[in-house]
């Protein structure tokens, strides 16, 4: 009984904190979270808000929320060596200006982005990502989980170890490249009608279905490599 009491005394459950920052001049948002979901919503408010839901943390879990110049930073880090007594399960909910670049890193948890307009950089170990906005550039890596991005505008590179990809362009891309690397899972890429693209697909087990049609002289290329999975290019 004494040992059990000591263990629980080192842990905090369901504590929620909210911090507000001036949104003026904010251009970047960086989030690092070992375990827990991350939600980022665009807002036109004068203040940016970070809600930290400490679902389960021990004394070795360090949560940091701050503004550094034009960057808003939110981190939950597990310090020290791994132990069953060391836990750091935190959910972040951020409301930020539309015109920001996002840099998101999550070990285990889902990610949701709604309404931002800028670059999207993400790294997920295990979890689904759903991002809807206007993304002029995307660089993403997902270990295990479905990746959905609507609102691409330009070049993008997306890697997925295991999980489906669903990507949709908001406007016909003028030039550049969409590069996909997939271990296991199908990929679907949608372009507005009238878009001109050329495609290159290499798959160990899988096939390319191009419903948009290939334009050999197009300045924009879709380039994909897959271990097991199909690539479908569609028009909408």
C-alpha cells in the first residue's frame, strides 16, 4: 500500500492549463509531443491560445509553452530514462493566426490541422493526420497511420511507412514535384479538372491508375515509389 501511494503521488491526472499570446507578428508554430493528440485551428482573434491537457504526467514530464520572437512553441518532453513510473501523456489544442508555418512532431497520437495558410512540416510515429488549409509546401513523414491533406498548392514530399495517403490540391499546380514514398498502403491524389501533370510510379506490388490523364510536357510531376500499394490520380 505504501509503494502504491508513493507511485500515484508522483503523478498528475487531468490538469488543464490555458496560455494566451499576442498573435501579432506570429509566423511559425512548433509543437513536439511524445504521447497525445495535437489540434491546430486557425483563428482571426488578436490572441493565440494554447490549451494544455495533462492527461497523465509524472514529475519527469516537462511541458513548455512559450513565444520566441515570431515563433510559438509547445512541447511535452519525457526526461530521464524510460520507466513505467515515467509518463507524459499530454494533449495540445492551439488556436493560431492563419498565416503561419507549422512544424509538428508527435510520437504517438493523432494530429488535426484546420484553416492554416503556410508551410506544413510534420513527423508522426504512430497516429493519423488530417490537415485542411492552404499549404504552399509540405514535407511530411508518417510511420504508421492514415495521412489526409486537403489544400496543397505547390511542392510536397510525403513519406509513409504503413497507412493510406489522401492528398488534394486546391488549385492546379504550375510547376514542381509531388514526391511520395510508401511502404505499405494506397495513395490517392486529386487535382482540379484541367490540371496538367506527368506521373512516374515504381511499385513492387501495386499499380498506377491515372484518371486525370498524363501530360508529358507538364511542368509538374507526381513521382511515387511504393512497396505494397496503388497510386490513383483523380480529377475533381
